[in-house]
């Protein structure tokens, strides 16, 4: 008995040390990424930007750094961190490494909400006046409702005798994503040219719209929802053992499932409204960290937020510099990285089943 206790304690200490080392490395990477994001851009080279900043050119510091690049970097950190943390929580909840906000309909629902809102602006004067009065809340609110609706639809379809059937969940995700795509395509054909160009570029993801009011709103929503989601890490650990085992441990599994889905919609809905549809962040980042940290939820959620932010800001740096002075949609960069990794996950899952 004593040996078992000592072994468990040694294993716990080893895991804590691994988490601490990973956390420190990610924190250093985060700080380096922030510096690169601020000083590296198409307007000037990295060294040139630093020299101008230290020469104290007020216009450069205020306009380029404080009002353009810093908000963009912070938006990338919030978006990448939020998407990765939500993806990690959903993978634990569904006990499947292929689950994320895109695959189970949350991102598609948010896109559906935004495109519906854009169409309503054109069609109904009341929505136009509401948007003009509350521009920061109109589209994010519709994105949240759309994400919540499709997320719960997939959840209800995949629920059988109180348990989630993973195969049905993935197929339901494919079905609702197809429906959202068809519905959005129908509405897009009814938009004018200006709205069509805006929606097309937005749908591929961009951090171009970063402003301080948007950062303030998203900080409140994403950080608040992420903190609340993290508070369920013990319940998620219990669910990772299996739903029946979690029930034996006293976990209200229905409450945890609904709460995680709602919080994921709170995170992903407004983010999608402001940065567009950015795929694979919530899929790739948690899986990479799981290889190093193991399945423990508390470590995985914290480090997913940090690495997700680093990954998206680095992707944005590539997107805005690789074809400068033009800019690639950031979703193209994340898809280039994520698609091969997603294929690897599928092949790995196939080998495991065979």
C-alpha cells in the first residue's frame, strides 16, 4: 500500500514538473511571438521597426505599434487561445481527438449567424438601426446563437440512451456543416457586391479588424468563459475515464456537457464574428500538447490556450508577410498546417481500430 502511494506521488510530481517546464517554454514563446508580431510586418523590416521605435518617432509608435499591430497581436492571442482551449475541452468531453468546434458544428453555426445577420441588415431597417447603435454586439450575438443552436443539434442527434455515440456525432457534424454551408451559400447569393466581397474574405479568416473596443469585448467574453471552463477540469478528468465512471464519482454529466457546449459557443461564436472561420487550431494544438503532457485536463487547457495563441499569431505573421504588400487570409495558413495533421490523426485512428 505504501509503495503504491509513493509511486502515485512520484508520478504526480513528475507530471507537475513536466507541466511546469512546458508552461515556462510556452510563456517564453508567447513573449517572443508578441515581439515578432509587433515589430515584423510588411510596412518595414524587423530591425528597421526597432530602430525607428527607439528613435522615438511618435507617429510610428502610436499608429503602427499601438493602434495597428498590438491590437492585431492581442486579437490573435485571444482567438488562437480561445479556439484551442475550446477544442481541448470538446475533445475531452467527447473522448475523441477528432472533435473540435469546427467538426461538431459550432464554427459553422457561428458563420451561419453572421451571414444571416449581414443579410438581415440589408433586408430589415430595424436590424440596420440596431447594428448602427450597437455594432459590437449585433453580429457576435447572432454568431453565439447560431453556434449554440448547431452545437446542441449535433449533441442531441448523437445522444443515445444517455450516452454520446462518437460515430453518430461525427456524421451529424458533417450533416449540419453541409446544411450551414448550403444555407449560407443561399444567403450569399442575395447579398450585394460589397457585402459579398466582405463575407468572402471574412470566411477565410483575418485579424485585420482588430481594434481596442473589439479587444476589450473579446477579452471579457473569451477570458471569462475560458476561466469558467477551466473550473470544470476535475469533472472533465472524470469524464475522460468514461461516462459511467464519472457518474459513480458523483459528476453531473449532463450539466457538464451542456455547460461545456455553452461555454464553447460563448468563446467561438464572437471570435468567429470578428476574425472569421479559422480551422484546425482547436484540433491540432490540443493533440500536440497531449503527446507531451498526457490527458490531464488542467495542464492541457492552460497550455492549449498559450500554444493556440502562439500558433495563430505566427500564422498571421506569415499571412501578412509572405505575399506583401498583399495579405493572405489566415485560414489558408492554418489549413496548410492543419490538413496534413488531420490526415495523420485519421490514419492513426484507422490503425488503432484495425
